[in-house]
């Protein structure tokens, strides 16, 4: 699975972001919770691209489904 989520201390203080951007994952999840569609989010962040937005969701779902980083997910 390609990695779409990254966390680096020198980028946004280590907040998990979409690879190659400074867009925090929690912002995307918050927008989805507010009933924004991926299409609307893509228009808000055109430099990210639909492919990466979908990849982020797939990666998050994979982590939950496969139990990767259980402790990290439970603490979030």
C-alpha cells in the first residue's frame, strides 16, 4: 500500500498530513464529518488531488481493518 499519510517534526509540528502537502488529516476528516464530499474537498485543496484524498481514506481504513498501530489509533 502506498503511503499517503506522513508525520514529520519539521512539517506542521509533526501533525499527520497528506504526503507532499501541509494539509492535516484531521482537517479532511472534520470536513467529511461536516458532510463535505471528496469532490468538494478536492475543489478546496486542488493541489492535493482526488487520488491522494482517496488514498488517505484507504490508508486509514486499512490501518483500522488490519489493526496497524492499534495503540496509536486508540489514543487518537
